[in-house]
C-alpha cells in the first residue's frame, strides 16, 4: 500500500481509497482487496476525532513493514535496520517518480491535444467562408457521387500516353523559337541568319551526302506555322471531345435534378429571374422619364444577312421561320437562353413545351412564331413593335437574353406598307439607344461591304464601339467569291468600316439549305475553318472564328454589362416608386391602391349582385310591367285591325264573326312573337334599372363603361327559349276563345278597360285633326298664329264633311264617289280647290272621331247591361259585344303576363345571369378590353405602382442571386 496525495493505493488491486472524512468509496466495498477493506474498517472505526485520519494512515503504513510479505528483520546490532530503512526509502522514492512521470505524460497528451485543436480552429477561421456557395452544388450531387463508379470514370479519362501524344515536341519548338530569334536578329543586324542552327544542322548531316539542300527561311517559317496549326487543331479536338463528355455528364446531372431526388423546391435560374424583369418592362408604359436601360443583346443586320441563322446557331436549334429573300422577322423576338437537362422551348404566355430534338415540334414552333408575328402586325402594316417572348433551354447553352429585330431594308417593295423602312429604323433605334444594350451587328460577307446599311446605323448609336460586336457571316462564300481575301482581314480588323466594335468574328451558318441540321452546320463550319487559308495564312485568328467562340464572347460581355449596370437601374426604379407613391398619397389619400385587375374583380362582384337582384323582383311587379308593355305593343293592332273593322259593320252577328276570325289569325301569326319580344325587352329594362339604382348607391363611377359593356354583351348573347312559343300560342288561343264573363266586377273592369282605350284613341285622333286644320280662332288671336294654305283647305274640307255627318249620323266608314264629288263641288263654290284624296283622308279622321264618340256613349250604356248579357238577351237594345271583346283581350293579357313571368323567373333570369358570368370571364381574360373599359389617371397610377414595385422586387432578387453567384 502507498499513500499519494491523500489517497491510499493498494498495490495488489490498484484500487484507490479516499482518506478524506465523509467521502465514500468509488467502488463497492465487496470488490475491494482484503487489505483495502481492512484499512477501510480501521479508518471508519476511528474513535479519536482529534487525531487526523492521514496520521493514522501513516502509522498504519509504518507498521506494514511487520507483515509476513516483508523479509525477516535482521538481529539487533547487525546494522540491518539502517539498510532496510534506506531500501524502503528508495522504493518509495522510485514509485513516486514513476507516478509523477505518468501524470506528466498524461498532462502533456491533454495539453498537446488542446493546443492542436486550438491551432486547427485558428486555421479554420483563417479560411474563407464557402457556405454561400453551397447552392452551386445541389444536394443530390453527394448522393450521385456515391453512385458513380470511380474505376469506370478513371477508365473513361484519356491515358497519359494519349495526352503525351497530343503535347507538342519540345525539341522542335525550341528549334523553331531559335529560328525565329535568329531570324529577327538577322533582320535587325544584317548578319546571316541562323548560324548556330545551320552549323548544328550541317554537323548532323552526312558529309558524304552532296544532294542535301539547306532549307530556306521561308520554308522553315511555313513549317513552323503548319506545326503550330496542327498542335492547335489537336488541342481543339481534345477540348471538343472533353466538352462533349462534360455536356453529356451535365445532362445526366440535370436530369437527376429535374426528377427531384430529394423532392426539393427547384429555384429559378439567374437568367430566368432576369428575363422576368425584362418581360415586365416590355409591358410597362414608363412615366416620370423612367426608361428601360437593362442590358440585353440586340441582334441587328440587313435583311437576309444571316442574323436569324446566327441566333439559331447560338440557340442550337432551327427555331425561326425561314424564307428565301422575303421578310420573315416581322416583330422583335426576345429569346432567353439558359442551360437545362432537355433541349426545349416555351413561350412566356403558354405552358406548352416544344421538344427541339424532334422535327415535328420544331416545325410546330416555327409555325407558332410565324402566326404570332402575323397576329401582332396591325392591318395595313408590315412590321410590329410588339415583342414575342421565347425561352430556350438545353445542355451547354450559354446564358443570355437576345432580341432578334426585323432586318433593315433599303427599299420598300410591293406588298409592304409605305412606312415599313422608317418603322424598322425606329424599332432598331429604340432598342439600340439603350446605353447598356449589347449590339450584335450582323454583316453579310457574301455581298459588297459598301452595300451595307446597318453599319452606318450602328455607328450612329454607338460611335465609340464600346458595346458593339461585329459578326461577318457567310465567310465561305466570301472566300470563294472575293478576289482579294485581304478584304476579309480588313473587315475583321475594323479597318474597312468607320464603325468601331469591341470584337470582330467570322462565322459560317450553313450552305444555304433550310433542311440542314445544327450539327451538320457545325461540322461544316469546323471543316471550313480547318482547311481555310484565311486561318492558315493568319488573316483570321482562332478566337475570332466559329459561332461557338462568338456565343462565349457575347455571353461574357452580356454578364459583364449586367453586373456593371443592374444596381444603378434598381436605384432608378426605387426613385420612380417613391414619386408614384407620393402622387397617390396627395391625390387619393382615402382610396386603396387597386390596379386594373383588382378593380375589375370589384366591379364583377357588383354586377353579379345586380343580376342576382333580378330574382328578388316580386311576381306582381313582373306581371304588371308585362301586361302594360304587351298592351302598348298590340293595342294599335287590336283597335285598327280587329275592333274598328268589326264594329263598323253595324251588325252583331257580323261583328262576332269578324272578331273571331281576326283573333284567330292574330294568335297564330303575330301575338306569340310580340309577347316574347315584350318579355325580352322587359328583362333588359329591369336589368338596366337595377344597374342604374346600384350606380347611385355610393358606387364607383369608374365602372360605368364596364357595366354598360357587360350589359350590352350579355343581352346580345342571350337567346330566348323559342320552344316556349308553341305553348304560349295555345294558352293565348284558349284565353281568347272564352266569352263567358262570370261576375259583375269582371264586366265593370272590361268596361273601364274599353273606356280608357277608346278615350286614348279619341285623344290621339283629335290631335291629328288639329294638326291637319291648324290653330283655331282662339290660338290665332292669343298666340299670333296663322293657318297655312294647306291647313286652310283642310279646314274648309273638315267643315263640309262635318255637315255631312250631322245629316247622316249613321253613315258608313267610307264615302261614296258621288259624295266625294258633292263635297268637292261645294268647296269649289267657295273658291277652294280640293283633291279627292285629301277629302278621303280628312273623312277618315273625322269619321274615326265620330265613331269613337258614339262607342264611348254606348260604353256608358253598357254599364247596366250585365243583366241582359247574363240572361242571353240577344235582341236587346243593349248588345254589348264590344265589351265582351275587350274582356277577352284583357283576360288574354293577364294570362300571357302570368305565363311570361313564370318563364322569366324560372328560366330566363338564370340564363341571363349565366351569360353575365361568361361575359365577365371573357372580359377578365382580355387585357385589351379591360384597358379600354377601366380607364383614368387613378387606374394608371395604381398600375404603374404595381409594375414598379414588381420590377424593383424582382431586380433585388436578381441582384441577390447575382451576388451569391459571384
């Protein structure tokens, strides 16, 4: 047992026992060594609290030397006691040092670990934070990396031997550079060139070979250039192969992402966010001098210069309609290019995806673009400034936004509008005057450069060439046709045109056949430039050729311009938003900011409430209106064609027969149609009345044009149910067949109806006669009016005919010829020349008034004739057949109004409500219609506020994503 630091250690069991008071054993007592247990019992049984436990332990350890395990003590006087004590002292001292060494090692390990951890944390803090770039690598990449077989991937990579073969011969390159150095030295100093090279070459040659001829400087220079070109082509092929494999791998990765391994929410790409901002700006009518200065690539060129073909090569698909020498691009086409797993195209306002790998979809896409272009062109015009927005995605496509404009023309041909040339110029200038727009100037290389129009236009818009990229197309034809290829070199070096540019490119976009695929055009372009003397002779540089290099350069320039200008544009829209909000607060402080769509929804709810109110109209109101309007519509026919002809026969039997025949004819042909017309007009009037009543109840007058248009269009679309006409005809016929008046109130009602009708007709007849004869003596004296000569003649004729009626009160409705002659002669005796036709016309009105007056007198007598009618006294003096006729008409009106009311409330009101909903839905989808019907500064201000806020928010989101991508 050893005591170290207040602890008692048993050397046999290595268990530590605490010697402090009140501290329990760290291990159960039963598991201790027997010697440790004895120590424990002795310490715990200490009865002397004044003696410290550690002294007791020390005394106990001193007595441990007497245990049997120690060697026997030597006898006294032998000197062994000092040796034993010295031996025990060295053992304790050795054990103590060993224990100290263990703790030193343990402490060193702990301290070293802590120091290493702290050093690791310091290094970790010194590293940049890559957490912002986690979005670049999708989550599923880590899972995909576990699935990739690294052995297969290693086998797919090129071997080192193949790479070594592609590397140039360093010895030959050293010789070639030595040759160039000596050549340059000889040109400056005049010494014979390449002495060292010649001597070394001569030493290498066999002295006995007398036929050997030393190569000239020009041959070596050509050899060097050919070798460099071959090396460049080797690298180009290797790079293309690696890019192709990379493209396939990215396609697989994007397809995995498209399927959504983790079902995560797919974020919009950076170019899609930017394209959305441009789409909103294209529809935004800017106020407060706020202009769209966001970057985009504007593709301009002469007609048939190949600008559409260049755009197709960049998009890697034949997506545009094509024509031979005719104008095909009739409106600007905005194409948003981005990378995706599948090669597809989609319009901004359509959900259909066109698979660009299928020829059928490509043809359908070209037809759709051509159709949209033709629809955008107004009647009498050739081109339009309305933008068609299209997005193209595919593996390996460079991200950018391009706008293809109509080709610039020099002459207006047959079939074009007279202002076509000026319109194309104005559209091109509108896009190019944007200070941040990148101008892609397309020049046809197969025609004389002096015939170009677009270069002068581009020079005017960008005289310094800070944002212009020049592209020379059809270089294969240019090389074939031009006698001096140096002219092409002058063009691509910017020495032929006064126009300046950032860069110059030469491309080939096919052989001119519309059926060529993009891959075949690429192969043809690559083969042409590999074998072209333009590249071999150094007239063109390698980075200036092929549409692939062009697309890379345009994309880099586009994103550079975006990063430099987008934040400034965001600040401009922020200021515009502040101005608009200030104007709204000053002019409309108590109104909500409702844009045109929100106002339309509000008006839609109001109109639907007004339509629903039609169903709340009482049946009594419907029937009263229908009955009144129907009688106004048919009263003239009843009086003129049924009642008067029958009543003027002066015979009861003839009267009834005539009435029955005419009523039957009227019911079969005209009455049902008239009744349906009245019902339809009544429905329209009630609908308009309800809308007018709602207009006065604190409704917004901004909806007046919209409500009127909805009402007119709904009524126009409404088709009355014609099948109800046959049933209505039967009901009306049965009502007119009934002649039995059952009680006195019905009789009195019929007489009242008859009196009102006859009095109204009599009043109208008196008015006609007054107009015929002119003012009477009282009006002439009081109002200073005179009769016209015609009125004087008619007045004399009237007086003569009235005397005839007084003599023959029971005269028939028509004058005999002899009576006409008598009246004429009497008037001639008073020096009044009268035409017989005038006499008959005057007689008709006078007799009509005379007859109506007699009928009213007879009607008064019939008020007490119900007794005779009820007892069927036919030969009575009070024959009131005319009262029965008017009762039959009145009853028909009541039954018809009831029938029409049922049809209205049960069918037509609901159908009208359905029509109104359809009209509102159609108007809601027609933005042009809403713009025309909901107008005013308040509406436009709310629209501008909404647009500016949306643009600002999307710009901020785009800027945030742009910073993350950096």
